[in-house]
C-alpha cells in the first residue's frame, strides 16, 4: 500500500503502461471485474482507495460510507495489483482544494441536478489521481453511467493521454446492481431493491417492441416505483453518447434511474440498442 504521492511517483517511475482503477474502497465483485479488465490492458495495474469528501454533500453519507481497508487490500493483492494508492485526506488535500474541475454540461442533469457539486468533486479528484498515477488506461464502471461520460469528456477536453475503459455492471442473481451502498438496505428493502433494475428492463423491452412514447414510458416506470414505496429522483431515457434527451429515431439509448428506498439512494441503468 502506498500512502503518499511521492511513493506512488517513485514506484511507477519507468513503468511504460499503467492501467488504473480508482475506487472509494469497500470493494465488491464489480470493482474486482474492473481490476481484471485493467489487467487485460496493461501489465501494471494500480488501484486507489480514497473516500472523497469533495463529492459528498454535507447531508450525504460520507461519515458512514463503508470502509473495509484491510479486506480491500487483501483482495487487490490476490488479483496481482502492482500498487494500491491509499492516501489520507491531508495527503490528497493538504490545503483547501480551491482549484476545482467544472464538469461539462452533461454533468448538470440527472445525478448533477439531484446531487449538486457531485461531479465537480468527482472530476476534481479523478484529475488529481490521474496526475499522480499518470495511467495509460483508466477503468470506470457503467453502473455510474453519467460519471463515466463526465470523465470521458474531461479527458477529451483537457487532452489527457488516457484511454477510458468502460466495465459492465455486475449484478446479484436477482438483478440488483452491486454497490457499496447496498449494505445500507435492511432485509425488506433488499428484497424490494431489484425493482429498480426490473423497471428499467421493462422500459427496454417496451422500446424494443416499438413503443416510442418516451415520456409516457418514463412516467409509467416512475409510477411503478412510486407505488412500491420508492421515492424517485428520476427515471429518464437519454441518448447513450451525450445523455441528451432521447428523441424519436435515436438508436442508442440508455434508461437511467435513481430512487430512494428508505434512507438508501440507489442508481442503475440499462443500455438499449434499437434497430439493426
Ligand atoms: O466511482 C467511484 O467510486 C468514485 O466516484 C471515484 C471515481 C473513485 C472518485 O472518487
């Protein structure tokens, strides 16, 4: 484990090609798949573990976010990760972080609308981590679809020499997307939780069978969750590449949802490809 920027720079100096997996720890199979994907890109895989206060609003779960550092390191070691960068807050933010990365406009909708400041915090820490690790590849999960696009756009617009690789979402056998926040669910909520995914899959099937009433479908999906006790932030059909609002004739869509079950906020998405 490397706790300092200097130690990372020293360990990685001379490494010709690094594949990087940034995480906030509490690793599950979804993270491990991202690490395996990284290992297919470059022989030297680096992971980071850092719960980034900058991307949490004051009322959010920064303090109770699950931290399982020893187990995480053991799992990463088993996978042959070359280095784990795990700084503490003063190491990564030695002084107040006044220089912040302003995310592109696609970061203002959906998660950005419901979690103001979230993507600014993500983009800022990811750019810092990129500057420290200097990877050739960086792997992000599609589970956080909008985050993946915000990071891609940051890399493109800031001319960073990094290829962003997308990892598929890992799910439990009942469809629930793996997430560190699933730990917050009580047993009744855990039984209910797969409804978010099944609602998005229903949307996908409707689209595939020719239903083009996008706004009507969003409404129906939302009310399906509402009546099962969810508090819905959004269910939205957007274009995959830009997250622009889905329009008739679009072929590559993504159905995204975010909703609260009790105190736990879950997000998920399903890609939809229409036509051939
Ligand atoms: O997806 C996450 O775990 C975080 O948002 C990330 C990319 C590690 C930045 O803190």
